[in-house]
C-alpha cells in the first residue's frame, strides 16, 4: 500500500499527469514539419531560436515564461516552438526566414511574419510581440 501511495504522489509531484492549470503552457522542441503543420492548422506560432549556452536566450526565456504565467491568453492563442540554434542554424527553418543569429524571436500566422525581436530582452518589447497574437 505504501508503494502505491508513494508512486501516486511522485507522479503528481513531478507532473507526469498533466493538470488543467498547466494545460497549454508547454513549449515544443522543433522537429521538421512542426511549424508548418501548426501554421496549416491556422495557429499562431512563436518561434524562439536559442542556444543552451546563450545568456541573452536564457533571459528571453525567463521573460516569455513570466509573461505566459501572468497571462493565460498567450498559452491559449499561441503555439510556442523552440529551435536549437546549434542544431538548426543552417537548416531551412532558419535560412528560409533569414534568421541572423540565436536569440531571435519571431511570431508567425499563416504565411506572414507578425513580428521579430533580435537579441531584445525587455519585458515590454517581448510582451508587445506576444500581444500581436491576441
């Protein structure tokens, strides 16, 4: 009995069962076709071109996470995709959109780019980009 209680508690604690409060807060790691499929379904897609070692990228991620936590409308209106710069810097997902560097954030809808931030980390600037999806 103790083992079952422990396992159930661990599953809930570590988030292996999704909770309604966490619904829509995920970020999808890029794989070929993910962005194209989301856009084809009519979704607005926020693409974060980042590198694990990039300090600017980490700051941008903290700001985006904070804004998403403060306003659930972002999670409902936007599909968030992270592109690993080190892996995809020369891939079509980067070159076709003329992404100049890591720490670039773009917002897409259909076949249009709604906005772009390159190396910007201010809350106001990133919020303004996210607001374009609402």
